[in-house]
């Protein structure tokens, strides 16, 4: 297929100012009448040919300016409608199409979720509803009329404000009309119809307007929407105070559906959510689920300004709305919860998801320049690295100038479809800064590496710091230019406080930020009283890898004393990573795994330090995952050796921490009724991290405590944590507990997803057979992306030893599953395949088997463009 290229962008020949949509809903034959007010937009329109796109569309009628068109004037195919000799002045086109929501298993366009109708139009789903100029730079004002049988769909929703509703005389049908006054691209269109439960509230905006707030869900689940509603109100207030952004319609609606390809969708005034990110109560949601609900509600709400009011000119600019909105939701959550702990969690996610992408065959720039299938570019690079780029901009400019740039962006581009250049120009214009080198962050793929070396001259009282940057080659980009990297730093002195310096030479240093812009720079700090320990990349000020030769003692000092909590955590991780890599080498060569007294000392001190918040201590106790170690090792990876080394290290740490683990676990016991707030969640996180280490010992007392917690817990966080510890340690007790959990929650699909994932991630040889058996159990549905991701995604992305089985059976299973799913839901199928992204880093035996599975997929007939795109790039 022919790829799309950024350099080929041309404005549309025609544009659409107004859209009137009329839906007559019926499960298998929905009629859509679209009346489009079109006009020529560029010179290209002069040739009089209008080309609209469709996808699996059946045309039923076509009129131009109200007059049916002769068959000779147009050609209608399922994927396009081409009309010749259209007027060179404004005209209307009325298109009648018929679609089959019940047969729509791709979950793009109009489809059924349970007994409801809903839509998903981003990125290219609107063309599955009607022929259209389905591109984000065509902004129109939409009016939507929906008609359905009242008994089937008492609730009729679309974007904007409600205008009118009533019965269709003489029938069992009713209708509703919605009008959205804000011009929007087609990807933000939405419709929902069905028999749904409702939770209502209201919000008064900063200018005193009252906004009707509604959350619709499955009947009976209204009580589980309360937290989401509170999170929505917090988000609305926060956007006013942090960014000066006020909501603009009379009503804001969220609908929770159970069949959804992604997390949620920011359709104007009518957000549609995967119910996993709306529903939460103590018995069914963990603390992490609550935090995710809050974060996703905020994210979609924040899109109202960064995405909807200002949208993207084309899909290459996806990071313009996604990276920026992730940054905004991260900031919101930091303000609602603990800022350092949120930063650590976000960086963990970045390193676990984006770093491997950036270091493998699927690497692409934050703003890609070429794509075959846009739905494959909703990636950690566009989202999470995109957010890091915005964060660096804030670090470079400072909070006040960053806000000035944002204000200018909102003022200058409101109502427009913008580009990354437009965005950066606002910051340059508002502050007078030159951001031309910084713009490379959007264009160059790959994770830069900084190699740092420090030297202290006690006589001259100078500290010289040399920083060298390089970015590895990535697909299509063999060589890289140096980037503008903000390195936040401190020089830690012997008493733990940051040392002062009298002057600095050799690079631009502003406050506590070094602006690294050259390939290599040496910075000389003068007047430094004693040998410092350099604390670099504080708060993870840039998405890079840092290599610095520091002794274990210096790292331990950093764990104890760094003024930057992020780097305290990072130093502990570095100590643990060194131990895990050395341990893996020991396992492979048959040597006994060495003890790690420095790491154990650091962890014990953090654990005992009551001045540190519990959630932070929990993060420090969580040593790098097997996948983190595999990424760090980078080549000839043997997942079994890593798993064994990690198990042994955890056992050694548990033994070194000794009886204090149990004592602390008991001291943190339940004090009051469950609350999902950050402080209580932090205490639970610490307690459960302790329990997980205790379970690693396999001692009877630890297992008894875990079983007790599983049965006695008054909340899902504690119950699931106990179960996960027993299950991930593959203890024999796991079967009884997993079965008990299943029995208790057998009728709750979202909770069963947790169980499916635990079943799929047991690190034991029988797991693959268990996963295969679960595929045909009643709780599993191939048509539901949440179930698929929980079971098959859990197995392939979160069970390193079993997915990467030496006999290749894990790879073969995923290949078979993807080939089957691809025929029904290509987006979800293609996403599962991403589990192969690091196949080249495996040891030769596994590498060969992974390649064989990938080649088998590539050779299959009738692959979707989604799956073909991923498999081709993975193998390239
Ligand atoms: N903007 C949303 C993207 C999205 C999506 C993309 C492709 C296929 C299905 C999808 N559902 C939602 C999500 C977001 O807010 O980032
Ligand atoms: Zn988004």
C-alpha cells in the first residue's frame, strides 16, 4: 500500500461548513442521511471533482442542491464516492447510506455495545457512517437528529446541546435533536443511544455558567460512577485554575460502554469511555483503578481545549493534542496526589513502554513523517514521550513563560486545526526564545543517551562535569543531530545539602538547569567547597538514558540524602539494576548470586524513614521488573535467567530486611474504613509491597498472612494484592485462591479481567495451556477488547518467561490468536502483536522461533492493513 507522508500535506480542495445528520437507528440496517454544506476551498476545486472517502459504505441515495444526481455523474464504491462537475460555488450534498451496527466488530464507526448503539470516529471511523471529507482540517458545525424505538433506546445522545425531542407520531419511535455550535472535525462526532442508567450533577464555571453533568452507564452500575463524577468536577475546576480554560457547552456527558478499542474518546461534549475507566467502588476497583479513572476522566475533559477547540491539521500532528493532553493530565494528578510519586509512576511507565518502542523496530519520531495505518500511531511515543517533550519545554522556559506560551496558543489558534510548528511558535513568540534546536525532539526518534563524567579538584575547588550526548540510529534515521536537553541538577555535599558554587563556565546553566546543546560539553563549577556527588536529570528532566560511573557507596548516599525524591528513587533502582544484571550473569555462568549489602542497607533505611511518605517508600521497595532488566541487558536476552536472578535477589532482600518486614506489615494494618485518597492508597501500597517481599520467602507465616488478607480484605486493592503475590510467586496455594476469587466475582466482567490477567501471568510451564483453556470459558468473549487484553495481552506482554518460552509455543499461540482476531477486530489484533517488538534482543534460539512466528503472520492471506503494518515494520 502507498504510505501517507507529512511532506505531501495539501489543504482540502473543498471544505464543509455545516453538517446535518439524520439517523434512523435499527440494529442491522441503520439509515443515515447526511446533508453537507460544501464549498470550494482551494484552486484544486476548479476541476469540479469532489472525492469523499467511505469505508464499507452502501449508498442509498444522492442529491446535489436537493436534486437527485444522475448515475453518470458519480461513482460510489464502499471506500469512495467521486462526484464530477460539482458547482464552483457553495452547494449542498445529501447522502443517504445504510450501515449495519450489529455486524460492526471492528468497533469503529457506529456499532453495538451490549444493547446500546455507540460510535468511535477517531481516527478514521466517521467514514464508516457516511461518505465524507474525513480529515481533521475540515471543521464543520453539526446538527444531529436521532430516531429509534423508544423501548429499545430511551436515551438518545449526540454532541453539543440538546435542542428538541419528542415522539414520532403514530409510531413506537421517538427522536432527539442535538446541535453543536463549535466547528469540529468528523473524528469528534459521537452518538449514543440505548437504555442506560444515569448519574447527574452540575458544575458552575468560573464565569458563573451552570453546566449539566451526566454519566450514563449500564443499569445497576450507577453507584460505581460517583467517583468519576467527582473526578470530572475536580478536572473542570483544575483546568480553570491551572490553565484558565472554561467549559463551553451547557452540558457535558460521559457514557461508559463495555466494548471499546482504547481507553476513552474526547468527542465534543459527549465523551465515550471504556467502562473500565469510569466504574469504581471499593469492592471492585483497586487504588490504581481509582487513580486511572481520575486520570482518564481528566485527560478526556482536558481535550476539550487541547484537541477539540484547537485540533490537529493532520494525523501526523497527533502529539499536538495527545502529548500535550497527557502532560496536562499528569500535572492534574500530581496536584491531586503526591507529585514525586506520580512522577516516579509516570517515568516507570515511560521506561517500560516507550523506551522499548524507541529502541526497537517500531521506533518513530514523536511526530511521525510517514505512516501506513494511523491507528497504529496511538503509541507510547506519541503520548508519553510527547508529554515529556512538553514537560521539557516547561523546564527550559520556566513555569511563567510556559504559561505565557500556552495562553498565546489558546488565543491564537482557538477554532483552528494546528501544527507542531504553530505550537512551538507560540512559545518562541511569547518568550523570545529560539526553539529551533528544541524542535528536533519532535523529529528525531530514539532515546538519547547522556554519558556523564565528573572530576573534583580539591585544590582549585572546581568540579568539572563532562556531558556527552548521542542518539542511536532508528528505522529511516541512521544519523542524529545533537538535541537541546535540559538537565536539572544539584551537587550534593557531604551533609546531604546541595553545595553552592561561585561561578560556572562552559555551558548555559540557568538556575538548576544545564542546557546541553552540543554533542559534548564540559561545565566547570568554581568555588565548590568539597567533593560533590552529582545528582543529574533531577525529576527526570529529559527522556534520556544516563550513564554515569558512580560507586555503590555514592549511590547509597544519594538514596539517603538527595534533595530530589525522584533521584533518591532512581539511585535505589540503579543499585538494584546493577545487582540484577550481575545476578543474571551469575545465573548464566552457574555462579552463586552475590549478596547485595549496599542495596539492602538503602532499602532498609528508606523503609524505616518515617519522614518519607509511604507511597514513595513503596516505590523504592519495588525493584526493576524482569522486562526492565531485559531492556537494560539489550542483547542475547534469556528471560528465564533474568527471572531467576530477580527471584533470588528478592529473596536475599527479604532475608536481609528480616523480621522488620512482618512487623511493619502488621503495623500498617487497617485502621479505618476504605477511602481511595492518595494517603490511604500510599499506606496500602507500602503494606502490599512488604507483603509481596514476605511472600518471596515462601515461609508459612508469610503465606498465612497473605491468605488471611485475601479473605478478610474490605477492598479490592488488598484482596487483589494478596492474590497477585501468591500467584506471581507461583505458590501452590494460588489455585485455591484464584478459584475463590473467580467464584466471588464471576458475574463482574471488569473484575474477572483482573483474574484473567493473574491466570495469564503465573510464571509456570502450565500457564500457556491454562490460557488456551480460558479462551473457551464462559467469562471470556473474543469480541470484547478488555477480555482479550486481560488474558492474551496479559500473557504476551506481562509474562516474560512463558510468552518467551524456549520452545516457541508462546510465540505460536500469539500468532494464531492474532491471525484469528485480525478478521474481526484488526486494531486490537495489531496492538497485541506489539509484544514482539523486542524479539531481536532475545538469545538466538528464542529469536529464531519469534521470527518464525512473525513470518507466518506476514505470509497470511487477507491480513488487515493494521496487522500488516505492524508485522512488516517489526520484521524490517
Ligand atoms: N483520542 C482518543 C483516541 C482513541 C482511538 C484511536 C484509535 C482507535 C480507537 C480510539 N479510541 C480513542 C483517546 C485519547 O484520549 O487519547
Ligand atoms: Zn488523548
